[in-house]
């Protein structure tokens, strides 16, 4: 999974959708992540969780941060599982991303991104609101069209 995670980052960098990606990581001087870091990390984890069909990439990052109670993590886990399962049909096949309710997707995406940016163990940063999950869209379309 680590290799696939890093390959997604490589594609994020090549795609041109994140022009300041090289500056989004943690600063060597301060040790703090720069604006947008949580955006690219969350998008990557969400994509991996959608592909796997369960949310451990995202939940494990929140659960180990000691910033949430066990009850909060349990509630988030249930909501997140519903979100990632919305990308699959009743036979567990990936659905065409063009058919996804964009309004609901955007609401859910922002909700989970905000949690990730503020409560994750390793990837807290200021969200860059100008960054849309375009790589997620591109890769989901590619997977649907070529891998079903």
C-alpha cells in the first residue's frame, strides 16, 4: 500500500493540478506542514480506501492521533464507510464517477478533509481551498473505464 500511496503522490505531482505540491510537505525548519499538505494526503488516502472498499487508511490516521475519543472515532468510521461505499453499487462494483451526486460528494469530502486537517496524527495543515480533488476524479474514471 505504501508504494501505491507514493505512486498516487507521483501522479498528483505530474498532473499539474497541484502547482505548489513541492512546497506542501513539512518544513525542515519548523517541522510543521505547509498549506495544502492535508489536501493531497487526504485525497490519496480516500482513493486507496475507495479502491479497497474499507476505510482503514483514513481511520487509522485519525484513531492513533489521540485527538478524538473512541466514540468520536466510531461515529466517524461509520460515516466514512458510508461515504466510501457510495462509490460502489450493490454488487460492490465501482460506479461511474460521472453518476455521483456532486453536491453530496463535495459536502462529504469537505467534512472528512476538515477532520483530517485538524485531527490526523501526521498530516495536520491548513487546507488549501483552491485545491479540488481532480486527481481523485481522474483516477476513478480511469479505474472505472479500464479495470472493472
